[in-house]
C-alpha cells in the first residue's frame, strides 16, 4: 500500500506548478516592495513640504 503511494507520480506536476507559482509570487513581492516604500516616502515628504510652505496640513 505504501509502496504504491511512494511510486505514484500522478500529482508531481501539480506540486511543481505550485512551487513555480510560489517562487514567482515571492520574487514579485520582493521586487515591488521598493516601489511601494519609495511611494510612501514621497507622499510623506510631499505632505511635510506642503505643511512647511503653508499650504495646509492634512
């Protein structure tokens, strides 16, 4: 019974595709993080500059 489970390769392709999708997802999250952080910093700096210029603080 256990030998047949160990030698059965029917679900191997599904596992491989899942691993590929997981790796691509991790790479995308890591690659897009700096853009998100840069946008957040830019927003903060813009708000500070507007506040210092007297344009109103939000």
